[in-house]
C-alpha cells in the first residue's frame, strides 16, 4: 500500500535525525554463491560510506543464505571503509559463548578503529537447541545470563582469579578478556521487540535499537505508536536509573522511495509481499522458508510511494519521529545494484527533509 500523510497534528514531536544508516542481511543465492554475497556486502558498505551514511548494520542468521558470523565480516569491511560504523542487528545471546564473543568483539573493534556497534538480543527463541545444545533453564533466562557475562567481559572486569596450578596462569593472576577495547562497552545496544526489552536496556545502561518486528502491543495500537511508547519508556527509565540523558535511539524501518514509476511498482509489490508473507518476504534463491511468525507479532509497515508521499509518512510516524537515528532495512533478496539505488534515492530525496546531514 502507498502510505499517505495522516491528517492532524503529529502525535510525537519529530526529532531531527543525527545519523542515517542501513541494515543488510548480507544474503547470497544459489546462483552466485556465498563468496559473491560477502563481496557484495563489502561493496555495499563502501557505497554507503561514499553517500555519507554514518552507520551500516548486518543481521545474524544461522544455517541459511545469510551472514552467520558478523564479526569476521566487519573486520573485513572495516579494512575497506574509514568512517562508517559497523554494527550487528542483532546477535541473539542464547547461542553465543559470551567470553569468546567478547574476545572477537574486542579484536574486531581494535582492527577497525573503534567503529564497532553491537546490538544483542535476549529473546525467547530456542529454535536451534538441537544443534547448539539445550540448557536447564528457559531460553530467555539463559540469554540474559550470557548477556550479563558478555557485558562484564567487554567492560574489562576480572572474570577469574587463579587459585592454584593447572588453571592456565600463575596463582593470583586476574584473568580479563584480551585484547581489550576500552570504549566498546559504550557502543553496545539492546535489540528491542517489546517495551519490556526497551526498559531492560535502560536498566542495564546500554543503548537501544528498535527493529522491524514487535510483540506485546496493545489492541488497536499501531506499530509506530507502540515503538514510540517503548522509546519513551527507555528514556524515562534511563533518566530515573542513571540520572543522565539517555544515548541516541535507533529504529529500523523499511523506506522505499519510488523515484520512477517502475520503482514504485516494484516497491508496491514488495510491500504486498511483506504484508502477505510477513517475515517470509523477499527470500534469496535457495533460502529456507522461515518458521511460523510468532503469534501476536507486528511487522513494521513499508513506507513506499513517491518521494513526497514517503517524506510525509516518515515525518508523521510516531516511532520514526521519536528516534534519533533511522536505519534503512534493505529487502534481503535485492541485489547490490538495487540496494545502492535505494540508499542513493533515500539520501537524495527523503533524508534532507529529516534534518540529516551526510558525513563528510
């Protein structure tokens, strides 16, 4: 559907956007193969940096035609870029070894000059227990335990004091993660799909990124309204907990600017596919069909139409209005050229109306 500008005053004051980013699956298809997909991913980050985008994000997905290990990819992409930040959105903590992840994150961040931003999640999904192994507790509790251990590790805390022989170091040695990137802990975010996870992020003292799937919304509440309510809860909790102003909030959004009739037709077809298939939309050739969409989940709208229609819709969406940074969600099945066109059209037609200034 083409989203039109709703009548009346804005329900949420529009914040000028400090940064603009994009989120890619770094996908590949059966024809070109994974190596080409990874190379195209690096080219996409290079193109985005040339266009002045301040951030680029990649999603982690196991056992499919998408990026499964984002940190080596970021280490590689960081050698081909100089300014754009590189972020994971998101890494589910349930299947991460927190200490190994902290070591890899510190190494990657140092290699790319302190440009790593990690978004992690503690959702209840436990689809891959058969591969990674089950645990004695539920998935969310285990994910939160691993998250706490990871945050301690990247903060440079002592993880163990050697008390005897056979522990890999002299007695009395305090073991911390190395190499340590001292500022990385300030660039960790919670990937949020609910108000509860937004509040949790504030209580932990980490940033917030709101994605394209949400749950636990009130009956009749739109995606943008619930997103704005979650952002408000994050900021309120942060101020009450820490007594300081909260860090900038990022939201991911599907914004497709149809600068030609052909593009508007293409984007309208994607919109219909997303509204019909939900998370199953836009799958690269050979990708697995996803499991059933969670009951009660909301999928973010697709903002598509003419440049003027998209500008009006973005300005009047409560969730996008409340955010400090917007991340453009790229359809996973789109190729490199299509994605660069999307980023270019957004930067040239919509972004200047959001208060955004491209990076030099």
